[in-house]
C-alpha cells in the first residue's frame, strides 16, 4: 500500500519510534491508518490518533503544518520517502533506512551511479590532490560523489566534482538549511544548485549534534555502491564508514600511503583487513563491474536522443543488473522489467550472466 508524503512525514515525527522500528512496520505493510495505530507503541499511536481525529489539538499536526510550509516555500525543496519516485532504492536495502529524507537541490543528482568519498579533516597535500583528482575523474565518467560536506577530504571531493560540472550529494548531520561547518557556506550554496543535492533525515532547522554524525554515515555508505577512503588516521570516523559499508554489502576501497604518514595508517589498516587497494579510477570501476555501463564511459556509444528509451540508454556490452537499472533510470522495478522484456523482443537487449546488455546495431561513425 502506498502512503502519501504527509503519512510518511507524520510517521517520521512520532515520539519514541526510531527508523529501524518504522522500517520493520513498513515491511509488514499494515493498512493506513488503523493497522499502524494497532502496531505502533502506545505513545506514538496516541499522538497519531490525536493528529488524525482532532488535528486542532495535536502538537503533531502543528509540526506537520510547519514542515509543509517549509517545503512549499521553494521548488528545490523536497520530502523523499519510499513511495516517492526519486527515493534511492539503495537505502531500502540497509537495516535501518530513514522513513523520510529532507532534500534541497537538484534531484537529478540521484540518477547517476554513486560512490562515497570520505577521509580525514586534516589531509596532507598529497591527500588533497588525490581527493580532488579522483572526484574530478568520477564526475567526468558520469558518477556522483557522495560525502558529508565535512572539512578536509569530504568537502574537497565534493567541490572538485561540482567544478567538473558533475554531480554530488551531501548527507548532513543537521537540517539541510543549516550550514555546518560554517566555513562551507559557499559549498552549501553550490550543493543547492545544478548537479548538487543536500540530504538529511533531520527536519529543517535541526542543529548539528555529535550523536547525529555516526548515523549520518550509514546513509552516505547506504546511498553508494562503494566507499573510497582517501586518507584516514588509525582512529578515524572514516573507518567507521568503512565498517558500515561492509555491513551493508558495499565495496570498500582505500588509497595506500607512506607508512611514515599518520594520515595513511587508517587506509593501510583497511587494506590489510581486505579493502581493495586503489591506484587509479579503473581499479574502482573494475570492482564495480555492474556500474561500468554508464553511457558516458562508452565514448563510442551513439548519443541518445532526448526521447531515447530510459532503460536502453543505460545499457552497453557490459552486463548491468536490474537493480542498477532501476536506480539509474528512476523507473519502478515492474516498469523496468517490462521495458527490458520489450527491448528483448525488439532485439535491442538481451539477458546475460550478471545482468542485461545492449545488443549491437549497425555501426556508427565512431
């Protein structure tokens, strides 16, 4: 059963109910609202019932009105939820997805394949250059850089991706309208523009708090197919992100560094523990084979017309799984499968080991 944005917003604001509990209840798909009222903890059920039956007396109804007012004030403000067409399905695979995501900026940033980039807040000159270089090349190859807009590697990577006219998503440990850290005011502004997107599970106006950032990290990795750790000390939040990525079934990549550099020890530890050692971007893309079909990477592929098939445009001679095509095309799973079947009947696509491929047509000028 699909729920409206207001339903999801109300659930996200209920007292005493965390993201994991809401995800668990949503998986059982209780009817709205009576099934939810029966399944919710007592205090949350009472708050929801009061909101539905006597909204004028409900603090929850007042909060809903306030948040809706913020959303309606600008066309670049959005409330993403599992029934929203732009909801990143990758988040539905993690243990405790947020019930909603507050978004400000360009939702098209979510259409590209995504890689998280994280690292120390005090990078060396080499680390700074590596972060900018990898982010720029990712942008040029059609990837979106996901990070946390923090000082150091995070901000450097996101700035470089936008400088390359690419895409970047920042997941914040505060409201999307709160600039934290304050030194990143300009980056915050850029992430609200073309190619950029700010996301948070916290409502607008929420101030940054230390306890929000570890949970923020699960969303950075959960949104992404893998995480690249550029530089990190032995006791670093980036290593927490790497652990979360492993728990979520994401790939972990690390750049090696000198054994004499304290900011490289975290990466060396990750490599010793099994993270993929990275020398250049192709090392990452070789591991993430299901994403190597991004059309910008195939320079000989014919340019798609504006009305080109939304699924065929993401296929090449490298197999791409259905879940990847759903994320890239923005279609529902059932719509994507129907399109693939139609393309197969038309002789334009075929199923192969590991996913779907585009069948060759008459050669072009390339």
